[in-house]
């Protein structure tokens, strides 16, 4: 990877709040976008100030919006973290927290498992957890986009789907704190097929899981105040590391 070009274009490849941080950077919060999401409206950057006040670098990596955190994307986001660490003279093991909704939640699980960095907490909003259902049973299937994302990583697609469905990789996830924002009226990724069985399996496996229910929320659609509260939970977990 061209590290010089990454550093030169860093602010475009990873939107961030560095300009708002007056003192030392104590940790990093990664924001993982959902499927097909390419815009950067206020809801995605509403935590910039809160993070800056706590010395947290908010990074919003601009990756392929249909990537499903394949191996290429893991390496790319790791490279973005490497660049930030080098550019801002940060500790190599600086604590990193993750927030993501929908496909971004799926991405959070996979990045937490595969990243080379010090991942300390993850908050997921209406995450996609049951890939076998979404690909093979849902009438609005995302099969084409998921297949494309997997092409470079496998020659056995059914096995790849099975092994990479978050519901089937609970035992491989790091033992860090997780927080789930559950939209009980989510009609895109039904909680009964995604968040709720995922939480049940994670608790049974001994993971530290916090569940927050939003009775009126549809898919990822909560207020900026609730979004900031979720990300403040990640910030607090980062700060607990004492970096």
C-alpha cells in the first residue's frame, strides 16, 4: 500500500475530528458505515465534539460501501490506523473502540476479530448477524453484493457464508465489552433473527454484553442524542484503558 499517498490524502480517506482536539489523543473511535452508504450527513459526525472533548480521535474510514469487511478492507482500515498512529505520534497499542450499524455492525464484529490493533470495545446498532438467512431466505437478498465482496477471499462460498456469519463466529470474537442498540421495530434486519439470537449466543459464551432496547426504533433510526450516548459508551471504555 502507498503509505505516502495515504498520509497525503488522509482527511479524505478517513474523515476525522483531529482539528477539534486541543490536547493529547487518548484513543480512537472507528465508525463503520452501513451497506451502500456513501454520504456523510450530520448524524454520522454528531459525536465529533464529544469525542474531541475526551481526547478521542474519531475516524470515519471511506471504504467500499459494499465491502462486508472482507480481508482487503480489514487491511485497509488497519493501514488507516497505522497512518494515524504515525502521523500523530501515538502509542502503537493505543486503545481503539468501534461503532457500526447494519452492515457496519457486521463489519465491527469482523474487524474486532481480525485487526492487528488494540480493539477494546464495540457498539453495534441493528447489526447484521444472520448471513445465511439474509443471503438465502430474504426476498430482498443481498447475495450479489456479498458474493462480490467474498470473491477474493474464498473458493467455497457456502463455507465462507457459514463461517463469516456473526452468529457462527461467537467463539472467535475477542472478549471485549459489546453494546447492542436494538430497534424493536426494525423491519429490515429483524431483531428476532439478528440481534437477539446473537446476544443470547454471546452471553452463553461468556461475553460482556449490554443490550439497550429502543421500542419505537426502526432500522438504525434513532436520534442524534441516542447515537451520541452509544458512542459515549465506547469512549468511556476507551478511557478506562488509561492510555
